[in-house]
């Protein structure tokens, strides 16, 4: 009995309806908006604010939230470096599919390692991957601590927590950087507006 290898005995099937057809139908261009930053930096808040703003403009988007994905697609993964890498890889592949469908996919994950984010960028034509860096200081994120995770990490009850005993590697050449202005964090509406403006200027909101 022979054993077929999944990596060699598979063949790509072309669909007669391509990405341009889907984009024309939706009157928008598919892309991935990848929001990265420390826990508590406001990634999810921005992602869902952006989703609402795009919806109000008649644009179809979908949010892939890191915590939500760990309830399903990635529920078998922990937080070891290799699990984090697989978590990002899977999310990147799903985001790529959404973008190919013509949607504006908003991925919101800590995604602490630069190499893993760059791997996701490489999955798409470069201009279709928009990296948004929530550049909020650790002190602010820890003061917010919306899930109580920093407190647990400081107490040694959580190991390998990003920003405490595991590194966060900030982007080098992100498309959008969001940070405090004069010590004040912009509102979610203002930050979402900045992302939407970028999408408009780059022609993603029309076909």
C-alpha cells in the first residue's frame, strides 16, 4: 500500500472567477490591514472601529481578532515561540484568502515577532499588506491591563508574556504608526479615520 504525500500529490485548481471579478462586484480592492502591538495597546478596539467605519461606507471587511481565533482555528496552540509562529502563519493564510475574495481583512494580533509578520506580508503583493503599528508605551498598556494579564505576568503566574518576559519586536517599515500625541492617545474614531484615509489614498475603496 502506497502512502500519498500531501506536499507532493496535490494540484492547484484555477477558478474561472478571479480576484478582479470579485473586486469589481464589491467595488473595492482586497487587502490585509495587519494591526500589531502590545496587549492593551488598543488593537481590537481599532479593528472593530475600522470595521464599523468601512461598513458605514458600504465596504465589506472582516476582522480576524487574535483572541477570537484562539477560540476556534487556533485553539490547539499555546504561547511558546513555535506556537506563536504557527498562530500567525495560520492567520496570515486566512487573511490572504479574505483578501483574495475581495474583502478588506483586518487582522488584530500582538504578533510580537518581526519575522512572522514579514512572512505574512510575503504572502501577498507587498502593497496589499498594510501594517499598522499601535506604538503605545508599555506603561500605558500595563496601566490599562483590560484582561488583568500584566498583573498575572508580574506575579509570575503567566510565563512568556509579551513585553514582560518575552520580547516584542516593533516594525521597521510599517505603513501606519499610531501613537500618543502630547501624551494623549487618539480616540478609536480618529485612529480608524487615519487608516481609512490611507486606504482611500491607495485606491482600496474603489475598483
